[in-house]
C-alpha cells in the first residue's frame, strides 16, 4: 500500500480513464490499507489519433477563482503520447455569514505519458508534477488573539516505467510490471498568540522519498479459471526538520523565549507476495481463493532528540469469495476477507507540534487487522446498474 498518496481531489477528472470500485476487504490482493474496499483509479494513456487536444476553464463565484486545463495528445504507428497541464487559483470562500479568511489556495499540475507498442508488448514512461500552496481557515479559539495555519508547499514529483505484455509462453498469459520513484515536499507553518501574551510559532519541513517495483503474472492453468501471482516492494523514507519558537510573558518584565529545532530520518520497507486463484465450479458459479504474505521493517534511523527505534512485522492474509450468476443481468456474491494496515512513519516515530500542542509517535503501535464478511447482489441492464451490499467488519488494534 502507498503511504504517501496525495488527496484524490488533486487528480483532475480529465486525467482519469476509469475508476474501479471493489467492496469488501481486499488486502490479500490489493495490498495494505484495503480493509473496507478498494477504489482503483486508472489514468489515461496517449491519444488514438495523430493529433488531438482539449481545453477547459471553469470559474467559481464563491471563491472568485478558476480552474483551467489543457491536453495535447497523439499517436503515430507504434507510439502514443500525451501532455496535460492544469492551473487553479481560488480566493477566500464566500458563505452566508461572510468570507472565510484565509481559505484560498493555488495549484498547478503537469503530467506526461510516452508509450511504445511492439506486437503484444507495451512500454510506457510517465512523469508527473503537482504543486499546492494553501491557507487553512481556522475560527479564532477562545483565549487567542491570533491562530493561523499555512501550507506554503505541498509538492509531488513522480516518474514511473510501466510494462504490460503477453509473452509467448504456455504457462504465462499476461505480465504487468512497473518501477517508480516519487518525492513529496511539505512545509507546514502555525502561528498562535494568546490573550495572556504567550506566543507560539512552529514549522515542519519534510521530504518523503519513495521508490518501488511491482510484478504481476496471469497464469494459463489448464482446467482452472484465472490464476494471478504478484510481488511488490516499496521503500518509503521520510526526513523532517521541525522548529518551535515559544515566548512566555513571565517572569516580568522581560519574560522568556525558548527556541528548539529537531530533525528525524525514518524509513519503512515493505516486501509482499500474493496469489489469487479463480475456480469455475460450473457455468454459473466461480470461487476465488486469495492470499498475501507481508514482511515489513520500519526504523527511526536518525534523530536529534529521540532514541533510535526499529519495528518489524510479518503477516499472512487470506480471502475467499463466491460469485453466482443466475442470468445475464444478475450476479450474487459472498466474500470473506482479511484486512491489514501497518502504522505510518508519523504514527510510529515522529513528533508533531501545532498551536502549543504536541503529538508524539508511538513505536509500540501494532498493525491494524480486520475481518470482513460481505453479501452482495448486482443487477445490470444496459446503462442501469443497481448494487446492494451487506457487510460486517471486526477490527483489532484500530489506529
């Protein structure tokens, strides 16, 4: 599972090809954090014609702002490509009680895709940059004369290499593989002043660097349904610098000021392998068996004010599903799945201070575990789709 994902609101709609939603626990196949379900967003590739493009712009009276985007894409022979850019600038939001000040933000995004197909093999290089600067509206708490939160930097840069193909092998029908590298730079600022004369200023400046690789094979097993094997590796590192400047108005007449600066470096490495087997019991009924094994290691590698810590965990998960299709329009399903969510670096090791309050990470946190039972039915007829689900989830060591 990816612990550094940005908000889904940062993904423009023109960047999305389709969205797949899977209900029920899915950690056995989809990875950590898929305890209650999976939302899988598939981004667009290149164009289908030699040259095409689109431009859009939207204005918002509530914020006196705008969103704009432009895409240029094309395809020629075995090559397809796409370049997409967007800009957004929104001011303070207007409400019936007046404007919320400050509550504006600015963001821009640039993404590229370059793909090459040779027979049954396809390789693509993707790169993306996302930048955000935002103010956060906070009503003034009682006893304060000033309280502000700013996010002057929340930037993401990612580059990835993707492959999919159908090898000429009697045992393997399809292969998907990817390599990726991502950095996320975040800057947080908080200023607070109290009626007592006490002032607090805190900053947090961190960089999260992630790289990893995924490999998935679809096997051609005679006499059974589809078989899937996969292997995933992720290395997620975080380096953070924090400062705190506190002024106390006593003892008078000068008072006293304290300034602290801390730094931490932490890392999580996750290696997991998974398998899923479909077994066609008859023309109307298919059973699914899945499993995933995790090996996780988290470590506080360097710190200016905390003892170094190391945290490890190994875990095996399973899932079982049954799908019955009595007709072309109806399908009934029953699923039993286990979920698993490992604590983040922030939750395990790091200290966060804002508004004079400090939150300290707990290296003794245990991974969250869950068991989910689901019963569901789906009706699909042309453009009409109805889906109903009844589920029960029981979680332990909830984070």
